[in-house]
């Protein structure tokens, strides 16, 4: 029964995103989305649904509502910082791969953290191995695990921890 719930959640998430991305309620568009979401949900029944490990508590919903503006703010900040680096005549980069630690226990929480880091320009999650993430950072500020974790991970993690654990 739990597996059916996981498949249903994945299907609902995929179909919702399909609808949002297409912006159309035409029958043919909804039909294709329905079939695609169903096929993917069955093929990936081990769970890819964003809501599969979500803690459905008022505190988690509040954290989710605050996570999106935080992510967008970080996205704009990092875009501006990276644009400044690219436009600088001397191209002040100090690229490298840093090792950071996450406190997140759930698979989906870790996946969302890795994707949030990757979607923020200037950082790219190279590997996720248990509690460790290896991040390519265009301007390495510190190779110290705790300092790099505080700089890259901590902001996202404070919301994801409430949402996913």
C-alpha cells in the first residue's frame, strides 16, 4: 500500500509540473502529460516525488514557503557575482572542488540540496556521497569543510531540514 502511495505522489507531482510547464488545459496536452507522468511514475516507482519524504506539518509548509524566496535571492546574488567575475578584466577566479557536509538524512532533502547548489551559478554539485557533497566552486573562499559548508550549504539546509529532515 505504501508503494502505491509513492507511485501516486510521483504521478501527481509529475503531472502537476507538466501542467505548469505547458500552461494549457487542452485535452491533447493533458493526455500526453497523463501518459508520460504515468509511465515515469511506474518506471521510477522507487521514488522521485518531491513530496515523498516531505514532512506535512505546518512548520514544514512554512519552511517551504520561505525556501523559494531564499533560493531566488541566492540565485540572483550568485548570478550578479558571477557576471561581475566574467566582466572583470583580470577574471578573478579561484576554482576548485570543496568537500562539504550535510545534516540532511532524507534522500529527497539531499537531492534538493544538491540541485539547489547546482542551480546557483558559481557552484556545481559534482558528487553526493552520504553526508558528503563535493562541490565545484568557481571562487573557492575556503577549503575548510566547516567554512565551506557554512558558506554553500547552511542557508539551503536550514529550510530543507525542516521540510525533509
